[in-house]
């Protein structure tokens, strides 16, 4: 068992697992915060009524949904920050043992 734990620590599996677990665990919460709090304020700042994700403009017959891209990008940034500061705050970044 000790050999298995050393292998996991050397290969960085703990950090990878923490990233996946935290990312999936907080994604719904962050998505709700983005959708329910941040996007409405951005819509007001941009002078739009409704949801930011529905913001678009037309070029001929094509409709470019730039609001959805902005919404997904904000969602990604918030999740990345939560995971980063969560790992740093809990000290999980020190679990992996570097190869020598």
C-alpha cells in the first residue's frame, strides 16, 4: 500500500483528482451565481433587457450570439479562480511529491 501511495504522490494524481472533483462540485453553484447575479448586472451595464446569454447581433441572415460566449467565458474564469484559491487555501497543492 505504501508503494501505491508513493506512486500517486510522485505522479501528481492527487492534484489532478482535486481539480476534477472541485471543478465538478462547484460548477453548478458557480453557474447559478453567474446566471442569476452577474449576467443581469452585465445586461444592465450593457443597456440590454433580459439575459446576457441571449445578446446577439445579425449579419445578414446569420445571428451571432456573442452574449452566450461572454457568459461561458465568465463562468470559466470564476470556476478557475474558485478551484485555484480552494486548492491554495486548503493546502492541497503541497500534497504532491516532486520526482527526484
